[in-house]
C-alpha cells in the first residue's frame, strides 16, 4: 500500500478510500426499490448512515479493505485498530522487517520473542480487514437508511380536523436524521471495538 495515496480514518489507520458500506444499487435491491428519492439523497444518506455505523463500531467495518498504520507495541503485543483481520501483509519494527509473528482475526499481533519497540508508533503494519455488507451489518444499514429517508425532517405528526397522521421517526420523538436505535446497536454490537 502506498501510504501517500491513502485516506486517514478517524480510528487511527489509513485506507485507500472510505466508501459506503452499502451501495445505492445494493440498497435498491434490499428494499425492492420502494424507497422513492433522488439518487443524490439516497447516496448522501448511505454515506451518512455508513459513518454513523462506523463511528459506533470504532472502525470501518465493511467492506474488506487494505489498511495501514504506525502503532505502538505493548511489550510483544500490537493491537490493530480493526477486527475482521483477513491477512497481515507487512510488519516492521523500528524499520526492520519482521516475518515470524502471529496474528488473530480480532486484530491482536504477537511479535517474536525478543522483538519489541520502545518507540511511539515504532511498529508499521499493513493488513486487510473488514466484513461483507451482509447479515447484521447490511440489515442494520438498510434499516437505518430507510428510516432516515422515510422520516420527514422536523415533522412528527399532522392533524386536520378528525384526521391525523404520525410520520416515521428515527428515534422516540425525533423525526428526520440518522439515529441508532437500541435494536440497531444490538445488531452491531458484535462488530464494535472494545477498549482493553
């Protein structure tokens, strides 16, 4: 990965570019195309919802991406700021290549005996991490985007004589915008980075 051609993330690592977790075409397929809105509004909403999901989880979550970071070792351990690690392709400690290391999908790397860095950000790692936008991740994102598109911003209900209508809400008493409901948080909890 060329570090000059990468985008920094808010979570302490770089990726080639952050794209929406679910594309507009995938969203149309998942909803059966019933969400009537402009392509621009759907794209904006998918970007916003992807960011909300990522901020809640503490990393990019999906799709699988090449990642790079300069990290600080804790003894012989290095914690990547992601989960769903598929491969660790480059690891250098204080500028020296290291090949005899172990890693877990959870993002934990164990350096070989006797290898560590006492420098801040002395461990450079390049890896691939992320999940597909299926299952709970895709379902939560499609649900959040649908709620945001269906909720009339600022309007909760209207009444005209004996007739009243209550609009879709993105949270209890909140119309419009993107909100993670407790049910969304429960679906996404397995993908959330926990501080150790």
